[in-house]
């Protein structure tokens, strides 16, 4: 699924939880807390629905990480295909120049793709479903804008400016008392259902009739000017945009309805706060008179009205008659509730592309791992075997040259999630064989790379991009990072030989080595700073993060092109291996026998 849509779905789910919490809280606090608070608190929910930001550790981040890991662990991989030998493009074919008991194992990716076209179409639709969401959101937004434009044309076509000097003077006085300096127009349109305010930048109060009692007129313009001063029209359109973007979430429509109601309740409260509770009865009568208007145009998207329907009017009248000044305890409760909502919005959070949730297989590093979206993942498990990873010819997939009487090689491809994995083991469970497996993989930019070696040997020098996670137990591993490597490395070596070589001399990294082992040594360049059992190279750009941990017993070497701790600390046999590797010479098939086996003896 597209990462942007994942983030948006998490935003929608987070906002939905907050909506449910506020709707539930409303049942207990409706008559106990400020109506203005009940109106503006929804802004926190709207922001949660619109802003793709949140703390690095959150409920949504943990939830998505758990789901991704569960899918990765439980989703079955396609079974390995076994077509006949000597067929072009088959999975098993004799290797050129190999002995009669050697075979070439290739990736079944092409066969899986051919065998499951409907599956591939389904995957394509899932990956592109964000287009459906975006088209629907744009369509709804365009429709709302079109309706608003039609409404404005209808209203302005029937407008008649009010020429009564006394009414215009009273409007000017009330506006000045309200702190509004911008000129406010006053017009009449007999077809509107109730007084309303239109215009974002040229505000205009529209009355259904010019024949309005003076007291009612004062309340009406004060109500509409309060809407203008609070920028309720902008708030209303912000909610409409949110509804369009989250059109698939039924809770946002409940939120929109609640905000519309809360807008009028809070405006009534603001008006009464200015006039005093003694005027509540007269103000309620003004609302009743407004409902007697003969206008029939009910669409008011983008406008704010004095009264919308009888049911809402009944609730508003009840709230008006119960209006009282807030006590100190209620104000303290309001502050506490606001903090709870803000902390709740932060707690639920959103799906993040940071280190904690971006990739289920990515290394848990202090820096930011490489964004692996759209890149294939590679997993290599080696047990009791010697493996030399080489670049496959252009256009080839994964395959291997090996002695099938001794080794077992199982390549797998998950075409849906683009995960490539190879499992290599020794059938005899011994280390006395004389062959080295040649594993050929495409020389491409990988995403997440997992290397697990148990009681075996691995050399690899062509992974030039990706988040590498390595776990090596009683193993001999030579891992070379080519020039221009981008990504991260998180490797743990437990009782064995681990050699990490950077052809960029670690200049593009922040590298940390932790020595948690018992017996053994770590050979490192002089540029690494030592602090107890931790060695850090902080002189690089920090674009790539490398974290290495040594456990148990064994020897570790961290090499650059020329800079070692001391030449006499670098074993002679390792110098030769280093020179061969640095010059790009391939490892010989008998290296495993001549080196690893001799050391075991």
C-alpha cells in the first residue's frame, strides 16, 4: 500500500478515536462546561485529521508496526517451482563450467508473475488505491465549491442594499464596539430562510426582510458580527475540506454535524456574555421570530445563519435560558480537559516513516534509515556452509552454484511484497566439505537486507544500498560496503570473525562499535574515538548509520583503505585476505577448506 495512504488512514483512525471520545464526553459535560469550549475543542480533532505529524512513539505507530510484523511472519511464501531441467528460464539448470553434481538455482519470480496474473493485478490495484481516495476527495471538494458558488450567485442576484441610515449607523456602532474595523455590508433578500452572514473578504449581513424590530435587529447583527469576528466561515470550510479528505470515515460526518451545532451554541453564549443573562429571554424571542421568515433556500454551505431548523432552535433556546457565568472550578476543569484532549491526540499519533515504524525489518538505529519504499527486500540465511555472494549477470535473478550432495539451497520469492529470500544449509551438518557456494544475486539497490550466518562463512561486497541487519553466530563474515553505499548497518557478531570494510573510509557514516565480548580483539582505524567499551567514528557526514556489536569471544576488524590502529596489530594472514579482497579478486573455491577447516583443526 502506498505510504502516503498508510499515513492518511492512520490519521483518519486517530481522529476517529478522538471523535468518539468527545461525543461520549459530551453526554456528561454538555450542560456543565462552556459552549465555546465545546466548539473550539473540535479544532484539535480537525488538526489531528489534517496534519501528518506526531511523536515518534505512538499508538498508531505501534499498531502499524505490529501488523506489519505479523503479516511478514505469517504470510506464506509462494512454493518453489520445479520445472524440468534444460528448459530456458527454468528454475533448475546445469551451471556452465560446473561439475556434474553442481546445479544452478534461479529465482522463481518470473514464473510466479506468469502463473498469477490476477494476483499481480490485485497487488497493482492495492498499490494504486490511493488514486481512488484522491479522486473521490477532489470530486467531493469540487462539488461543495460548486454548490457554494451557486448559492452565492442566488443570494447576490436577489440582494437589495439597505438604505436606512439609522440601521446602517447602528450596524457601524455595534461593529466598532465588537472591535471590527472592516466595513460590513447590510442587504435584504426575501428568499433567504433566516439572517445570515456571507463573504470571506467582503462580509455582508443578509436579512430576509427590512421590517425587523429594532431590538431584534440589534441582536441579529450582534450575532452575525460575532460569527465574523471569530472567523466561523473559515472554520466551517476547514471542516468541509476535512470531510472531503476523509470521505470514507463516517465519524467525520458526525463531527461536521456537531461542529455546526456547536458553532451556533457558542455564538449564542458569546452574545449573551456581552449583553448579560438578563437579556436571554429577549434574545430567545429574536430566534423564534427568525424562524417565521418566508425564505425557502435552505442551502447555506459556506455561510453562517442565525437559525437553521426547529430542532436546533429548541436546543438553543434551552441553552440560552440556562446560561450562567462560569465558575472558577469550571474554568479549571476546562483547562484540564483541554490538556487531556491534546495529550490524547499526541498519544494516538499517526503512522510514521521514522525508524520505529517505517520498515518492519529496518535496523533500530539512532539515525534515520534509508527510505526503502518500492525496493525489494533481501533475506539470506546461512547455516554450516561457506557462501560467496557475487553479482548475477544482467537480467538474471537469484541463482547458485553448489554441490547438491552436500548443500541445500532454497530460494523463495514473495511477489506481492517483493521479498527475496535464500536459505542455505549443509545436509551433513559438518564443516569438512571442500566447496564454496557461489550465490549470484542481482546488483541492484535493495531495501531491507537481513543476513543471518550460523557456524558458517559469508563474503559479500556488492550490497550498495539498503538497511542491513546482520546476526552472526560462530561465523566468519567479510562484509564490504562499496563506494557510495547508502543506508544503514546494524550487525551483531557473537563468537566468531567479523570483518567490516568501508571503501569510502566511513566518511559518509556515523559508526559506533560496542565491545560486549569476553575474549578477543577489535582492530579499528585510528580515527575511531574510544570511550570505555565503545568506539565511535563521528567525523563523517552522518548520512549513513553503522552500529556494530561484538559478543562472546572472537575477533573483529573494522577496515578502511589504509588507516589501521597499528600495522603490527594486523595479522599477516588477514593482510593477505584484505589485499585480495581490496583488489577485487574473487575468493577461491578452496578458501573454505584451506582457511576455515584448518582453523577448526
